[in-house]
């Protein structure tokens, strides 16, 4: 069956913000199409299953915190199990002078986790859309004013048109991959090119073990290193320590062919010989994800641009809306920020015109 080429709204990106926007607009009665460049949903919500049914480890977003009610509400509606981040125990600190054990957990704050992984939120959102409302492996290459009104969106499989378009991807990525011609204001283009991409220049490494042996030694699994390759470490074990895992962040420039060995050696130094033989080691380099990070990602350092005022109002005569966590006026960089940005974009689209009048030419 051929795809329809005209819709009320097109959402670009099927991460948390894009799917939340699309589901809200679909629920309000708008003909909404969500286009995703990847062959999966979730964006920076990415989880890998484990041998324990219903348990997964996060290679992207991991936590949410007190006061982030949108995430909690979504998890509860979805039936996604949540649990508290493990906090008990001491911190390990590593610098050129060696390794020290510092009393108490000096890194982690009270936070919540998802038993079956953060990506499960995306699966639930995607499942609430009609099958023809989500197209994977469909990158957007061009957005222009349409000859018969609205916006024309070009993809490798052909053009589609909509009254409104929601960009649910990092602004720097949007202006790097999508040709807007000269339609966007110069100040908006400069802002988008300069806005950092959350997680866009980091490597996340997760080591899974048979048991959370560090807890038995009175360690929290938390660590700070001035030596590396992992610079910040946390316990990523599931509820009751099952599955058992540690994870850490490394700067993208630390990625090298022997990184897995270097990480294992570092974990062994920090947590003892039991850390020398992980059952699995997952390395997720977000800086090399084409559909996450633009080519100039390493130069983007001004996180004060998150939630900038220009992202709070639509462009292109009120038809182009921003909805990624980087554009959120609150909780930017968190899953909560992605949901807040989605809420703002959906509200703007719904207030722009009533559903029956959105697309009279269709």
C-alpha cells in the first residue's frame, strides 16, 4: 500500500521527545507521521537485554530524579517497573598518585531507574501509534515551504507534506543534516549550530558481572578518576543487584582499539580482582552515532544554550517547532526535558489550528 503524502503534522525523530509529541497529537485527533532515521525507536534511550527476563542495561539515558513527574507518570501508565538507584557504600578515587577509598557515596544522588531499561518507555509510546504513523530508516534531508501551503519534507523515499513539522532531534544535528535553504533566521541557525548535544561527545561503557561483589566490600560502585579511561563510575545493577553491573563515562577521544582492555584493567584496579572478568562489556560511543552527533560535536561546549528562548517559539511562520531535550526550558538534558519539550511542541501545534482545519487540501 503506497504511503500518503500529506499529513497534519510530521514529527522528525522517534526518540522520547518525538514519540511523546506524536502520541499526544495523534490522541488529539491530528493525522501525525513520525519519521525516524534509525532502524529502531528510542534515540538516546538505548537498552540491551540480559539473560534475566524483564531486566535490561542502559547504554544511553539511565535515571530520573525527584520532581520529574512526567517521566514517573509515563512509567506508571506504561507499567514500567521503577526502582531506586543503589547508593550505599564508599567511593573510590583515582589519580596519578594512586587509588583512595573515600567514606560514603560522594557522587550519586537519590534517583530512579527502569527495571526493563529506559528504552522500554519508547517501545510503549511507539506501540500506541498506528502502524502507518511511524516510519523507520527514513531520514529527513530537506524542509522547505510547500507550494500548496504548509511545509514540504523530503526523504530518500520521496516527499511528504504537513501543515506543521516538529524537529525532535538535537538542533545541531538538525541543521547539519537537513537542508532548510535560507528559510531559517540567521540567529536561529547560529544558535542551533552552537548548541551542545546531550551525550553527544561521550562513550558509555557497561560491565556486567555475575554478582555485585563491590557491595559486599562496602563500596557503592561509585568512582571518580583523573586517570581514566573512565572518568565517572556508577553502579548499574538491577533491582536487588540483579543483573550486576558497573558503568562509566569516558570522553570520546579516549576511544581506541584497546579500550575494552583498558577499561577492564581500570575496573580491576578500582574494585579488585573480581572485576577482571566481566560476563559482558558494552561500549557505546555516542559521538560516532550519525543520527545523534553532528561532525563538529567536540566544539560544542556552551551548555547554557540549552532551553534558549529561540527554541520556545516556532519558526517558519509558526509551522516549525523544536522538541528535543536540548530545547527544554526545564530539565534540559534529562528524559524529563525531552518530555517537557514534547509537551510544549504539541501544545503549540494544537493551539495553532483546530484538527478539522489543519489540512484542508488532503
